């Protein structure tokens, strides 16, 4: 399996060099996300074909989470863009990212909410799930848990944005929940 993980793109954030260390816009975010996917696929090509591509999706994919331009917990983000515009374009970008990966191998999207965009990322995950519902090449885990697990062979991988739980606690939860499921089945 190949994991393609793009963390913290903060889609919808707009800033300019001088007020920040560099400029950032939706166009720059889109370009970086797609470049990252293409570059990772090109680097991974030397290892042959993959059974599956795992794409943790979210992790502050969006910069703000509502019409008030705040994060999930209410921290104001001064934005030049409206939330509906950012959300509509974020959905389009997410679809494009999954389609690009699905052209290479089956894709498993694992929705991981961030501290900026919990509601938005879960909504985008539901859109992805609905859009690809009849595509046997794409599965979407958009369950409500803030952390997710993925098993590939003998490997168990945990996903969390890092603001919900510390690493030691996540490892304990992984061991407990997976062991409990293995005993039931």
C-alpha cells in the first residue's frame, strides 16, 4: 500500500508576503496539493504497482469551518473569501485528488478531522462517499471518530490530527480497540 498524506493545506486561507512569511491562496493551495500527489506518485513508481493507495484526508484541509469564518472551536480567521466559495472549491479539489490517485490504484480515503475544519472535512468526506459510492476503486471512511485505524497485512496505522489525543493514549486505544475486535471475530 502507498500512503499519500497531505497535511495542513488550510484551503481557503488567504495571506500575503509581508503579513506572513509567504503568500497563500486557493490557487496556490490547489497547485501544491496536486503537485504533491503527482510528485509522490512519481517517486513511488520505482516500487512497482500498489494493491491500494491510502489517503488520509482532512488534517486542516480547510482553514475555517463555518459562515462566521471561525475554526471548529470558534477562533476567528480573517478571510477575504466566503466560506461557501471555499467549501465549494474544496469539494472540487478533493474530488480531483481522489480521481488522480484512483487512476493509479484503488484508493481508501480516511477522513481525519482537524482542529480548524472538523465539520467541513466530515461534510466533504460524506460528499466523497456519495460521489464514489458505486466506484469499486474508491472507499471512503467518513465515520465520526476523530481518530481512525487502518490495517494492512500485519501493520496497524493510526490517524489523528494531533489535537484530540496524545500519541501514547492513541497507541493504547489502538491496541485495546483492535484487540477487542479481534477477540469478537
